[in-house]
C-alpha cells in the first residue's frame, strides 16, 4: 500500500471517530444506569399513550412529562398531559398545559374543546359556552364541541337540549360511540325507554369489543330490574378489559341488589387487594357483612375503610347507625368512635358554623353520652343561647356521671386533686343555677318538663332500592335512617320519623295509612364523587295526596350531612307548630311548648278539641271543624319546655280540658335576645303557622334540575 493511501485511510478513520464523538449525546449517570439513553421523546409519548388507554393517568402523566423534558415544544405531549390532569380533576393545571400546547401548535379545535371542558368542570359555564361556540364557528361539523354544549345543557337541567346536541353529533358521525351511549342515558332519564334500548342495541352491534358499551348496557338493564342481563353484560365488560374497576363496582351493586352478599364480599376483597384506597369497596363490603348478620366484622370493615378515607360521610353514617343499634352504651369503643365528631365540632366552632357545631356535638353524644368534652361544649352552647334550664340538665348529667373523689383521701394524685376541684366547682355551678331557677314555671306547676312526651308529628320516611353505579349504593336507606337521628332535638323530639323500605308509592301509602301517620315521605338519593342530590316527596298519610316536593343539592366537603341538615330544615318549614294543654287553673293554661321550639311571649294559639285536628286534604296545613275550635290561648310567660297563657274566646260553654290541642296562629316579632335563641330552638322544631304562606315554604333548592350521576357517567365516556 502506498504511503499516501495509508495516510488517507488513517485520516478517514480518525475523521469518522471524531464525528461519532461529536454527535454522541451527553448522558447523565442516571440515564446510563437506567438504560434510557436511547429513548426519544416520541417513545416516551407512546408509552404515555399506552398508560392513558389503560386509564392509568398517573403513569401516563409521568411519561408525558419525561417526553417534555426531552422536547419542551412537543405540543401533543402537552395536550395529553392536560388530558391526564383533566381526568385527575386538576382542572386549573389542565388549562395551563393545554394552553402550552396551543402556544407551540397554534389553533386546534382539540385544544380549545379540552380547555372548555375544564371550564365546565370549574363551573365557569359562560366562558365554556363561548369557547365551544367559537370552535363551531370555525369548524361547523366538530363533534366534541357539540358534546360540550350538550354537557352544559345537562348542568342546567335541559335534558331535551342535551338530547338535541347528541343527535346532531350522531347525524354527522352515525357510529360515534359516545353519542350513542349519551343518547341512551339521556333517553332513559327522559323516560324514553324504547329509544334508549335502540341506541344501546346499535352501540352493541357496532362496538362489540368496547367495554364501556357493555358497562352502560349493564347499567340500563339494572335500572330496569333485569339483574340477570345486567350481570351478563357487566361480566362482558370485564372480559373486554380486566382492569375496568368501574365494571367491578357496578357488578358488586348488582349482586347486592340480588342479595348475593357473599359474591359482593368476594368482589370487594378482590378490588381492595388491588387498591386498598377504594372507599366504595370497603363500604359495600361492610353493608354485605351487616346483611349476613356478621355485625362485628362489618363494624371492623367500616373502621378500616374510615381509617383510609375519614371524610367518607356515608360510610361513617352506615357505621354509626350500626354501632348505635348493635353495641351497648357501655361499650368502651364508643369513646374512640365519638372523637371524630368532637374534633369536627371544634373545627366548626372556630369558624362560627353554629348549626354544624350543634350537629357534631349532638352526634358525638349519641355515640358516647358520657363524653365530657362534647357534653361540656354542648352545655356551653345552650348557656350562651339562653337555655339555662337545659344547661342545668346537662350539668346534672355531668355530675351524675363523674367519678366522686373524696377530699379526705390523703393519697390523691395531682390529677385526682384537679378532678376533685372541678367536681366541686360543678356542684357549686349546679347549686347556683338551681337557686336562680327556683321560681320557674316547672316549680309553680310542680312538673318536670324534661320527661314530657312532646311528639307533634309521626312521619313515615320511605326509600326504594335504586341500582345506580353510585359510590355508595343504598344511599337512600342510609340517609332516611340518619335523618331520623337528626330530628332528635335539645331535650326531646317533636317529630318521629319511621324509616322503612317500600316497593313504591302504593306500598308507602298503605303502610303510612295503616300506622295512622300524619305524613309520609319517599326519599331518593343521587351521588357522584363530588356532589349529592336528595329528593323527597311528602304526602298526606290520610288522603295520599302530595303535600310538598323537596330537593337538596350539595357539593364540596361535608355534603352528605349538609344535605340532610338542609332537608330537615325544609321539612320543618311546612309543618305547623302544634302543642297541647298540660294543666289548667281557671283561665291560666299550662302548655307543653316553649323557647326550645322557638316560641316567645304573646304568641297566640287556637285551642282545638282533642283528636279533632287533621292534615289538610291537599297541600300543607291543618284543618278541623269550626265547632271543634274551643278558644284562644295567648302566652304570658314562656319557659324553655313549657309555657303559661291566658284562655279567652271560649264562648258561652267553656269546654277546654287538659289534652286539647293548640295550633299556632300568630307569632309576634322577636327581640334581639330572642333572636339569639332562635337558631338552636328551630333546629328540630316545626316552623309553619296554621296556614303557611307560599313565601314561608322554602321548597326546592335552586339546583333541583341537576342530574349529577347522569353527568358523571357521560363525562367518563371516552
């Protein structure tokens, strides 16, 4: 070989080596050991897409972020990262990321639609409407923008408007799976069952391998009571996608409706083994164990579930209903179980949420009546609101349940001495208040007002089993039973609720009529991950006619208890204030009503012959024969549980006797001192006069038209 050729060859080899060195990227130590040195942004993006298709939003978002680290101008990665955060309910971040996609890729209808859907979820509806309309102006046939407008109509309760937009989308794309399934759901909500069946059948024919199609078909079959078909289709959804947790959740509710409780437990255990943080799995497992009579196991299951998700109010309500029914008051565990509500009460106290404070402390005391912290806090609330007689009763209870420590014992510890000092102070306080209240009405009439039966109304509250892919099935039963507890007031309850499952209106009417109730209520519940809606229809148990519709919608934290408290308030708003005569001394009348039920001096009552008052044939209010009106009582002295008044307008023959009824006809304006007591008093007391005016009826919440579970299901469709 010639020297020139050898030199040329060496020169080429050196040049090639130099090129390799220059183009070789610099790797970190992490890249080297992880083996990711050759992974491109596109590879990472594709890995993210695989996770996204599996609905594994967290791993998908990680891959998209890694892709963006390699290429920060990768618009589709920004877009998919935004979709991940949308699915994880992080809507503000999702908007930020999709705007980055627009920054690098310009105007794109996909980006605008995703931003608008985020705005819908943030309830910025007007902004979302503008974005969807701008997309349709530029892209008249865009399907996603029509879905967005339909969703806005759903949020506003315009089901027919949503139906129009889904139909419009289907015309442009006849096989679109989301349009078909959305129409099936909306048609079901509108009562168009045959049309819904047509849509779902078409979806099954065209998309025979789609798990969501089988899932919605299963849901609709369950709604129609065809549990066998619902089970079959739900199993097909699982066969199509073994990781489809929503299908397992639905299957467990289908088995629960069929009373196949062991199957429910098996599915719950399977889901918990895969993800211990599934609150609904713990909840329904506890329900199934309770139905099988395995009470201790159900309580233990709910305890574990509440450790994982303490804010799951419906699971907590089921748990507390069970422990109140199935454990003794002396059960040592009750002390620990009450702590949650005590802490909540203390939190609300800092925020001055008075009605919630009372609810939390009263609930704690129902669980553990001997809890001194809750008892002291509740007693102090009563004292601050001017209910000194009730306050005294609370102090007496504390004293009776305190450990008596002898001051003569020379071996007392420092803590015992402190307790003894508190005991002495408590005794002194009780003695002081007894002296202060020595000349009250109870002493004058020689009566203990805290042992009176002050039941004014007996109301059946009925629920029907509703199979929905809810986070908590049986929510209507839990709500009905828990609402009963909420009607227990300061000293006693004036309204008794009797919860029971019924098959429908006729069954409810018969049961209420046979039990001689005043009214009956049919309660239904609807829930999503972030909100709850309770609907209640009240009927006269005597005539079966509708009295009032109620609807409560709550979102955010503590929505279940908040919805029940609001529903309680609405029911109270239509029940007239009633009382009865306890005793009489010439024209002085003693009645079993007082400040604890919002009554003030100079309130005027009609006296009605015992047993003559009945509910109105239609609507709210009471009625009686004119001949049964015996006179008028005007209150002259009002105590907390009883009052004294003067009888007048008795006519020629005075026929007024103990046991006759009183109906409130006139309520004077309250002064500032009385207003401070009103909220505590009215928490569990009827609030309507004899003939309530329409303005007094709080009726349905402005959110009555919302359909949360329907929106949830449609939003989750791909």
